[in-house]
C-alpha cells in the first residue's frame, strides 16, 4: 500500500482480502471482473443522468398542504423532482434530472428546484452532485482464490427501493461467518465457495426490482393541462395521482428485504417443502430451510432473535422431545459454536412447523425436523461446507 501524500509504502500479508471499495473497486478492476446487467439509458427521471442537490429551505414547511413527510414528489410540465427530508426541519436532498448536454457544474440547480416547486420559497444550496440512475449491474464474479468483494464493489443499484445498502450488509453477514468458520477451523473446504453462489443471485434479484421501480418513476405522466383549474386539469391530476399511488410497493418492499432465500445451496438441507411465492411487497414468514428464520415475540417480551448465539443455534420447540445431545456433542468435537435454545411458546412450534430447527450464524434456517438428526456429523458437514 502507498500513502498518496508522502509516498510511504507498507506491505500487508493476510489470509484473505475483502474488497469493500465501492463502485470503482480497485480490487474488482485488478481481478479483471466486469459488471453485467442493465446500464442506464438517458431517458427520463430516475433513468439516466441525475442531479442530487442538498438544500436548506425551512420556509417550505409553511407552504405544505399535507402533513410533513419524509418524501415528496413534485410534478408539473416544467420540471419534476423528489424531495427527500433529511432532518424534518427544512433540509432536503432534491433529486432532479440533469438537462441534456449539461454537467453538474453547468446546470442551474436553483432554477431546476424553483421550477419543480412552483412557489417562490427561499432556500440555500449546500451541495450538489451528479450521478447515474437506472443501473442494475452485478459483477460477473464475487471471488477469486482468497480474494472476495462485497457491497457496491459487486453490485450497483438505483436508489429506488433502498436495496443497495441492505444487500451489501447481507453480503457482509454471509461472508463474515464463513470466513470466521474457516479461520476458527470448523468450516469445511467448500464453505467459502458458497459466498458467490448464494449472494450473486440475490444481487441480480434485487437490482432487477430496483430498476423496475426506477422505470415506474421514469414513466410518470405529465399532461399539459395538469395545473389547469378545469375538468381536464382535474382528470389529469387524478391520473398522475393514481400513477404515484402505485409507488407504495417501492416503500413497502418487505418481500425484497426479508424474503432472501438460499434455496439450492449445498449448505441448506431441504425438507421437501416449498417456500412462499417471492413477491416484492409481501413477506410471508416461513421456516422452510433456506429462508430467514421467522421472528416472534416470546412470553417474556424478548425477541426470539435475541436468544440466537453468534454461531449456529438449535431451536427446540415444545420441550424438544427428541434427544439432541449427539448433535451438540458432534458440534463441540469439531469446534463449531452451537447454542441450544428451548422454546416453550406454542406459537413458536406453529410458526416453525417442526420440533427442531438449526439456524445459521447469519440467521437463515439450515435444517429443520421433528426428530433429532440420525447422522449429526453428516448434517454438520453439510451446513458447514465440508
């Protein structure tokens, strides 16, 4: 590594390298991996070159005809923009379309905002920055040998839906426990290879949905009579309102956020059941192996997740009639962290549909069954990538 100012260099030796160095990832470029997927056509709002402007306009709150909210759309024949509240007191991030042929330094951001507002409201521009919307790009590979990447280094999103950061955090959770398992000696030879196979398909799923939402924004109709005080103007406003009302899914996309599944992964032991439909806004809690462990509140008011250990967690429902000591002994023998949690609440057994469930360190269900595993070593080999 070289320090830019002084030129001082330092050599670092490590067992693994993880590139979390963003969209311009030096790690990805050094490995020669390309992005694949949908680029951005310069079409309309949220599809192409955009401008983000950070403004302070406290007086706007006096002009609102609706309750103060975190996100406003302004639509008129002259301009449209999204105003995202930063502090609820007048600071906003304003998202607007860059005019054709204009750069962020050439555009009159103040004029763009005034035309979008349609009102003479004083404000101060604190910062502005150009960016590209409509991207749905995923790196062709996530890893090479002992080098891995996560976050924007392997996937680029449009902010519609807000999936980018959550997808990156999930990358880190998935890779983190697998690296820990290998360094602690209980992770199998094939464990780290499952990082790419589990996470890349999720990035494709999530970037695709984000672009779908961005395309819906780009297609907002803006009839010429939108602001007219006429029956035609009323119809135009109703039509635009109906289109905007369809954006609810973007802001309630629990299915995308919580419905992540690793079906088909060699670390997941299927039980013959099928998961619910993958829907962007509907999340159906299920303990079908591969999905996120379902949450419920325990009788003492605590969340079930608060009882999970840092490694694997074995849930025993309804008193756990079967003897699971062989599984616990097998885990201790190989040094795999395993916490056992007794869950007496009937709703827990009803939700998980089995007497036992094995939860991975990243909170996904690896296995479930009514009886204790007949071959605990084989089960642990499967879930730990041996």
